[in-house]
């Protein structure tokens, strides 16, 4: 949920022309993360849960977000 709040804060500062493109996509994506976690949590069966796969995917997403943030910070300094 903290990630959702931060993405919403970040996208508020985007240029007007970006509001309906990338910011909308980022907001929908970030909201889907806790929604999907909650949905998976409600199932809570061994067949539905693969912790190693989830951990690997989470790590991959975290790396992608790190690169995106790094590039956004670098672009804003130019």
C-alpha cells in the first residue's frame, strides 16, 4: 500500500500530456499488486501458492522499478 501512495504522489507531478498515458498505466499496475496479493491470500491452498516463484517475480519487479526510478531521477536532473 505504501508503494501505491508513492506512485500516486509521483504521477501527480507528471506533465499534463502524460497524465492519461503512463500515469494511468502506472496507477493501475500498482493498485493491482495488493489486489492480487489479497486475492491469492484468500485462496491459501498449496496448489495456488508457489512462494519461490512469487519471490522471484517480486525480485524481478523490484529490479525493474529500481531501474525506472534511477532513470527518472537522472532524466529530471538533465
